[in-house]
């Protein structure tokens, strides 16, 4: 919700681009895109990654950057999955097709 409703042009661009790739089913194994989105978000929101390390080794829990990465992958991965399911649902079953039977 925060990404979609953001007034930041950078976050809006991130949302548009990742959504477009999800709709085209092109996000699989595109980890560098997520890393660039995280970097752009941290820069735009002025998040000091040295103050917010990926993991707190003492408390053994994930902090902002790592949690944000997980969220982005889940949000846009889910959008891609929904698109894949919609594509599969649109195919009419053909009982004569061995591919459909499989």
C-alpha cells in the first residue's frame, strides 16, 4: 500500500516497472532489479544503510533493508503468479490434447 500510494516519483517508477515486469512474467531470477529498487528507495527516503544494517547479529532478527527486500519479492512475485494463473485460466481445455491431459 505504501509503495502504490507513494507520492515519490522514484517509488512510483519502481512500482510501475516491477508491476510491468510481473504482468509480462519477467521477474523470475531478476534479483538485480530488486536490489536496484532497494537502493533507489534507500536513497530517496534517505535511509542510512550503515545505521540500518541488513541483519542485527546480536538480536538475530532481520531489519529494514532485508525485510524490505523480502516484501518486494513477495509483493511482485505474487502479482506475477496471479498473472500466470489468469493466463492458464483463459486456456480452454481440449480433451484431445495430450498437453492438456498432462
